[in-house]
C-alpha cells in the first residue's frame, strides 16, 4: 500500500487515508458480491443519510452467489466519491479549490512518464490460461450492481484506454463493461455523446482492424476522476490527470497491446474489440435511473489480465441518483460550466451554476444564478451558452436570482411560478440530441427548454417575519424544549426591492402594539374613485 509520487496516491494509500479520518466502513464478514454488496451500500443513498455522513465501504471477504471466494482481493465502493469530502481527499486539495484545479489542469496538461516495470504487472495471465476457471475475468470479484435486473457482473469504475489510429493520441473513458465469459466482455461507448472510444472504433472498422483496448481497474483516484470528463477528442486524458497531480502520471506499456496505462493501477485487462460484429449487451441499471435494455454494443476478446498479487477493485454506485457517480460529475462539471459562461463567453452576471442531482442525474436540469440587474440579453446569452456546450447536458436551463437556492427544487419552482411568464420567458430549441436516458417514444430528437425565472424588476418582501423576530422566537422555542428545529430556507423575510420606508414604519408601529395609528393613517386616505385592488402607493402617515 505504498504511496505514489508526491502528487497522487494509489487507491490503497487513498483508502488508508480515508480510514484515518473515519471515512471508511470496513466489512470483514463474507459479503455476496452478486446479491448483497451493492444493495448494502445503496442504502446510504436511499436511506435518508445526509451526504456528509456517507462513507466509503471496503469489503475484504468477498464471495459470489455460489460461495466462491477471492483470496487477496478487496472491493471498494464509495472510495472515489462517497461524498464530497472523499472526492476532495482523492484530489488532494480542499473542495473550494477543485474547480480552479480542473481549469488549470486542462489549460496546463503534463505528459505522462513511462516506466519499465509496474505493480499492476506483477501477476500476468495470458493466452489459453484465461479460459480456464479461476484465471480469467471470473477470477475477479466484479459485483452485480442492480441485483434482480442486471444480467451479469459489470465493470462500473473501469477506465477504457484506446488509441486514435490516425493521430496516435490515446483516449481514456469511463464506460460500463458487461462480463460475458472468462475471456470476453462487452462495452457500451455512448454514440450520442461522442465517446472517444466509440470514435476510435469507427476508424478501426474503416481500416478493417480490431481495436486494441486496455481496461484499468483500481486506478489512482486522481486519474479515475478524469475518466467521466467530456474533454476534446484530441486530448489525452492522462495529461490532464498529470495537470491535476502537478506531476507526470507514471505509465507502463501493456503486455499484449500497444497502449500505456497507469503504473499504479491494481488490475489491467488487455485485448481487442471486434470491429466486424456487435454483441447484445445489458440490461444494466444506468445512471439516468432506469434500466438500459439489451442492445448491440462492442465485444472485447481478452488477451491478458495483469494485476498486483493483492489488489483492490473499485466499483461505483450509479443508477438512481444521488450516487457516487453523480458526485464525481457534479463537483467537476459545475465549475467548468461556470468558467465557460463567465470567462469563455464573458457573461459576468453569472455567479453560480448548479446541476440538479436527485433522480434526474445532473444532465437534464441546469440552474444559473445571476446577479440582480443583469441585462435581459445577457441572461438569454447565458441560457443559450449553457445549452450548447455539450450535447448531453441542458435539457432544461433555468436562470434564477441570487436569493433562490438552486439545490432546493422547491425554491426553483417558487421562482418559476412567480417570476416567469410561460409566454414571454421561455424558449424551446429543437433538434437536441437524445442524450443519456431511455428512449422517448415517438421522438427522433429531443429539445431544450430555456426559462428566465429571474425577477423582472423589484418584488415585494418574502412574507415571513423579519430575521430578528424569528431569531428571538427560536430562542423561545428552545427554552420551551420543543422538538429540535432543522431550519429551511427561507426562514425569515427579506426585501426584494419593492418596499417603502413608510410601510416599514407602519410594520414597526404594529410590532410595538400601536396598530391603531396605522388605522388612523388609512382612514385619512379613503378614496371614492379607487377600484378594488388598485395600488395604494405614496400614502404618508399623519404629520409626515
């Protein structure tokens, strides 16, 4: 469990660091990887546990449904992003610095450093041995993610390495891998989001050649975090990982394919993807929250499995969000979108970007927080810029004011309900790609809805007691030993601009018990010409 170079740790050193901070639940009793493992960890996401209280799980005594054991193998779930703190520890920096770190790493990549020997190649299985029981994929403790629906164990945290046959540039992507046989698996590289591995596959098919591929299990966290990022196709993700680490990532050449993989990985599966035939793959529980049904995808023939003598495989909780998968994306995507709008498009009124996580899986709903007074043209430029950055993100893009909490959907609906007009404040952009999700019946393409739910001018105050009254009442609540409070925003009133000093003075008099003076004020301004619900502005108190 040695640490890697100064700038990054391998997964074992990372888990030890999490243990020291009380962020790991170690399970030493036998756990069935096919029926118990993922459901057990799933409860921390569906059991009402706050994100900050979620942990990484380390399973040290893994068995399968037949009772088979896996000596020397461990499975870690939640170790990459069980919560934001775990993710930040894997990035080796405070959470507040993560957004800037991503931007700096993309702008200043560092090329990897090739080494001659690596821990991930201490044990090597090749050739006919892979088809023998206990020597191929069946020897690895790969869990079933959605027992009762998934049809096989799946690689969920695997990094797939391919090389562009034209440019020679490697690509690294995080794709699901369906175990099929001890020496065969299938992989889905999404077409609609232009997955780099899928783009390479089409090039190899034109050449009439199988595509070399390497699949890394248990990569160093700082490398694993780059896998889900949507970077340009001509970008070698390992260089961005180096930028994050501040040093080159050590890489080693595979034994049977011409690809470089992280030297501090735990397990590497090498082989070739067939470019002549596709194989049925799935069903599998996907991150959009529905089962991905059986479909034709790429088939890989395994030529080698290399690993450490004792190794840790990472598996991630995905499927219905929130999940480990959505934390990995949310923490990285939001600052990248903010930089795109504020720096790339020079829309200075944007102060925050938030992607909705529970159930919707980040991609469909993107909320933009804008400063008060941002011109209408800039609000709409921000909405359109959000929708156009990547094909899979931004089905609904919604602009909001700074007093709205984008993490609270009740807040968002409140803004849409009272600060937007469906006729004038919405716009539907057609011909959006279907993106990541179950097929919408009867639609060849999808669309994007843009909503300006910012206040159009000043609004009356939020109708709750002022802060000082609520704070005094809270102290009284506690003196009375009433049930513990969990304050929900907004818990006190605040002005949104449409409020006068006169009305403030009237409210102060009422709070002092002198409400009859306010009655005298209104009696002095009775009208014989006003209609019901006409505004009564500009009325002054007696003596003013």
